[in-house]
C-alpha cells in the first residue's frame, strides 16, 4: 500500500559528503518512526539512524557526529546527510518507515535501497 523511493546514493571519495532522501507515497494515516539502515556485502543489515515523529534521533555509534537524520513531515520524506565519509561506510542504504495505515494498523515499509560507495 505504501511505497518508499530512495535517491542520492553514488560514488564519493573519503572525506566527502552525500545526502540521501526517501519519500513515501500511497495511502496512510501517519508516519511514525523513520530510519536508515545499511547492508555491506556479506554482512547483515544494520541500523544507521532513526528519527521519531517528535524529532528524537538515535545513531549508530560509528556515524555519530558525521551523519544527520532529518524529516519533512509536509513532504513525507526523510533525509540522511552523510559527511566525512569513510570507506567502511560503503553499503546499500535502505529507508525504513513505521506507518499507521488507514485502518490504524502499524505497518513497516522499506525502500528499494541505494548504493553508497566511498573510495580511499
């Protein structure tokens, strides 16, 4: 019912920056927590950052001070500003949103993933 579309990935040198975006479309009552996850080759998907509907944020320790998650509720979007990128940030990044649907049930939606590659 709800689809998430991601953009903003790419190739960047170490120390550079990228900004990821994710927009929700479809029918829903509200969006609760939004977040970003990442998965490197051969590894499990790992939480990067989350932001609640009230604006509270949480970050993976290794990205604190470098990444910033934000949301625009008027556009149903979440962003991840990534600065001071390192080669070990290389992964496919996935957007995730907890959504209350039109019959007031909590559901989870995932984006398609966007590749972030950081070269040394």
